[in-house]
C-alpha cells in the first residue's frame, strides 16, 4: 500500500516547495475558519449582503499573511510564494493592488470595481476618514461598506 502522508491535509498536484510545513499550521487554521464561515447562517434581521463578509475577510487575512511572509518578513522563498498563489492560498490580484500607492490596505477588489453602470463609484470604505468632515466624521466611524463589511481601508486611515 502506498504511504499516505498524514501531514498534508490538502491534495496537491505538485508537492509543495520547501518551507511549506512551517506555515501549514497557519494555513490550516484559516481554512478551518473558512469552512465554519461557509456553514454559518446569518442571524435573522441581518441584510443578505452580509453573508459573504466573513469569507471575504478571511480571504483577505490569508492573502495578507502570505504577502507579509514574502514581501515584509521575507520568511518564504519566491518558489513557495508562487506555489501558494498557484494553489489559490492568496489572491494574486489583491496583492498586486497592495503594492500600489494608495492601495496598501485595500480590503477587496469589489470595492474598487467599476459599477455595471460604467460609472466609477468609490466605495465608502475607500474614502479617507480625514476627508469626512464634521458630523460626517462621527458617522464615518460606524460606516461599513456593503461589499465586504470594511470599516475603512484608505491608506491614510
Ligand atoms: Zn474597504
Ligand atoms: Zn471591500
């Protein structure tokens, strides 16, 4: 009988590069949380659009974790980083935005998407808190965008 690796929870086409075992635990805990979030049903009275918030948030956190490992903490190799992207552990397009000026904290791609009306609409969470004035500023503290539940992701926040 072939030996089955107990260590790897996932089935990969290609064996993960060196260094994977060091971060596997963290990745597992992300996917557990995601599974839980998928099962979760919304509390009554909550608007429907909130149902994807948790998943989007977890996806964001996992991409950020991998982004930091490679670009900030320099703890993983390029090979492992590419492999993680290829295996969808991190959102390549979101990370590409984080490298751009003004998008360092972007929550999700939806919040910068051009609406179907072809009108560029800036999501409320992209508006810097500092530019919300007076009473709006008070209000700004409680704002969450509909796309992902973001409370503000402008670079200056
Ligand atoms: Zn946002
Ligand atoms: Zn968002």
